[in-house]
């Protein structure tokens, strides 16, 4: 069990770091708390849904294949995220029409404050 927990913990660390960085980079400061709360709510709602699906899947396919399928899904999704690069192509921030505001906001958050 502990051996299986190691890659799961590594995956959660990678996902958490990448997601938090993306949210703080692309969401304007005035919406950051609201977006974070909605994302957290969505994540917490997904947990019981996954738990509810695990029993029927284990009954249908067996416990071991279900666990291996979940492990493969976690490994595949983490691997796909790690292969992505941000190349400036249109994303949600440009589709929703806040790209100029978000870009200016991002620069102000990462640039040092002017002296005085």
C-alpha cells in the first residue's frame, strides 16, 4: 500500500503545484478567491463521485483491474500535463476576453514594485 502511495503523492504534488501556478498566473487578483473556491468545491464534489463509481467498477471488473486502471489514468494524465508547454496560443483567458487585462495584471504581480 505504501509503495502505491509514493507515485500517488508525487502526482498530487505535481498537479497541485502546476494548478496553483496556473490559477495565480492567469486569474486576476479580484477574482482569485472566487475562482479558487469554485475549483475547491468542484474537487471536493468529485471525490464522493469517484468513490461511488469505484464500487460498481470493482464489482464489474474486479478490484485489482480497477485499481490498475485508476493508477494508469493518474500516470497518463500526469504525463500528459508534464509534456505540455505554454506557447502563447489562445487559451481560456483570451477566449473569455480578459487577455490584455490578465497580461497586464500578470506583469504587475511578478515585476518588482517601483522604488519610492
